[in-house]
C-alpha cells in the first residue's frame, strides 16, 4: 500500500546511508580501500528510488470521483480509509498532511496560498507567478481542505471563492517541515585512474543526431562522470564548433569565442606554451568560472608528448574528507583570490575580491571545485594562526590530486574531442614538442544545465513531472516541474 511504500523508501535511504557510514569507517582505516576506480556517491544515490510511482498516483484514475472529506477532522487517528490517501487537516497556522501514521508534513497557510498554481495565480504558459503575494492577508487560513485521489484541494475565504490544488507528489517533494527524501537530478559516479578501462564516450553521430537522444546520453555522461569523450569528430574547427553549439551558447572570454590555436603564447597564458600543466580548473579568476570546456586536438606534427590529464575533483575531495577532515574543512571555508593578468588589455579578478573556497558547497553537498595554484593571488587575508594550517591543507590536497590513483592520463588524437565539467573535473597535460593545433570552446554552466533539464523532461521525467504531466502540461512543460 501507499503508506508502506513511503516507509520503505525512507528506511531504504537510512540503510544505504548506514552502509555508507560503515564503508567510510573501513576506508578511513585503510587507504587501500580507497583505491577503487569508481566510487558511487552513495549519499546522493540514497535518495534515489527507481520505484517513483507512488500508490496515490496509480489510485488516482479509479478514485477521482470519490474524494475523501477530512477538512474539519481534527483527529489524527481518523485515518482509516479504504482509499489509503494521505490525510489532511487544518491547524491554526498550517495544513497538516499525514503521509502515514508516523509521517506528517506541515505547510503554512501563507506558503500554500502563495504557491497556488491555478491559472489566476500562476501563468500556465510563462510559468511565472501572477498572485500578488503582498495582497495575501498575513493571517490567511483555509476554510476547507480535502484529500483527493491525486492531490490536496484547499478552499480559501474570499469575496470571490478561490480553490487551490497541489499534487501529492509535489507536496512531498517540497515538504520543508520536515524535509523529506528527494530525488537528486542525477546520480554522480566518482572515479579515479581506473576510469581509463571504460571512459564515458559517445560518437559524433550520436551527439549530432536530430532526435537528441544521443545528446541526452552525452550530457547525462557529463553529469554522472564530469567528462565525456566524443569519437569520430571530423578534425576541423567547423565540425568542433558545431559540436559545441549542440550543448548551448558558446561563452566568449578574453581568449575569444571559439578558439583555434597553436603554442605561440598569443594570449599571455601558459596554456599557449609547450610546458606541462598540472591538474587545474579554468578561469578561477572569474566570479562564475566557465562551466563546460570542450577541446579537440586537430593536429600534432614533428613531435610527441602532450598527453591529456583528467582528475575527478569530487573523488579527490571525498578522499581528503575521509583522511584529513580538518584540511577539507579549511579548503571549504577559506576563500582564495585569483587573477588573469597576462594581457595588457585585460585584468580579471573575481567578485568578491577575496574569491571563493577551493571546495564550494550547498548545504553538505559539494557542488564545485575551483583550483589553479598558478593563478592564485596574494593570501593576505589569512589569520596569522591559520597560515601554516592553510599551507598544510593545500599540500594534502595537492598530494591526493597528483597521486597515481587519481590521475587519468590519455593520449588524445585528432578525431576525439573531450568535454569537461570545469566545476568538477580538473585537467592538465604533459609537456610536448613539435607543433600542436587545438580548438575548443567554453559553454556556461547554466546553458548546459538548461539543455540537460529539457532533455531530461523529454527522455527521463522525474516522478513529479511524470505524475502530473497528463493534466498539468502546457506547452509540453508541467506547472509542477520541480525546477519552478
Ligand atoms: Zn489560485
């Protein structure tokens, strides 16, 4: 039944998290345990449920004509129903939904009224709020709530009667008191050197195919692994530029829009030399570093060397957190200023001027790695007592970043392009001689995420979109899309 499904989902998450804790314990006691090529980011996977169709969704069709009336029911015990729908009741300040006898979510009246998605309150085409939030009385309170088969119906007091409706799956997804398990957009797979056995790859044909399925496969690989090879690309700047544009607008920088260059130091940056480059992320001196980087070796004549280095920053961060939690904490808190100053016509620094930490988080979740020791500016903002600890922390980070377990080396040849998530995967190269011609482009992280989101809507809709699409889609997009 529905109730047990929810319980199971919560319990499963706890079990997986518990197992992760045990795994972490084992890993801490032995570095060898961390030498696995691929590590699933279990904290994210824990929230993921393949059974994304809750009971109420399947019951909805059959039971639509027989809604359950619970509006004035103040008794939490009165949940017996053959329908097994979530219960609903009105409190002084909140509406309380009982998912099962032990799990309740509370939604403030003002919150529910503000999130009404009827066509008067939310434009079904533009997906923009129409309700005037500031005209809602602070003490607004529903006169009636009702558990329907597919969601909660709420009637508001008004000179003009107003009824709101919220799908169950949307309410659960957005439950904030308490926060309930949510699906992450994608499961990330952390990797080390062993990724070379089967690196994520799509063909040029797939990436360019009109039906966009191959593009979805490509970007899903980038989301999971932080990079993806594209094979069979014609070794020309034109074909590579077309490939880049499949993802989104190219982001123009001081290096140009689509770059096509040789090692001539034309742009006042070590990237334009034949020197070896350690693993780094690009444009650490931007407030918003470039999101994706696509590059393609077009030719290499009269010489050798120049192997490509890729390192999963999230993987290395996960090891640092296990082995040196204090160092991880320092890299997560201390901002690092940076600059690009090699050209007379440009002098870039991030805003705020002190920059951002190496490891950036949203809540507990690591969302961005920003690391280029060569572009670092003066560290004059450290507390005197922190100076040695900070150097110790970056030394530990560097040791893990450059360990054989982390480094994925690959000799690219004309015809194979690579796209790298510059907010996660670091790149570098070995020194070379001879003449190399490279081309490539940056694509903003927002353009990439937008493209992935619309492809996910089409090819892998999440449970809320899936359950509400039939009756709530306008112009192909559900008004209950979790992004809104
Ligand atoms: Zn409304």
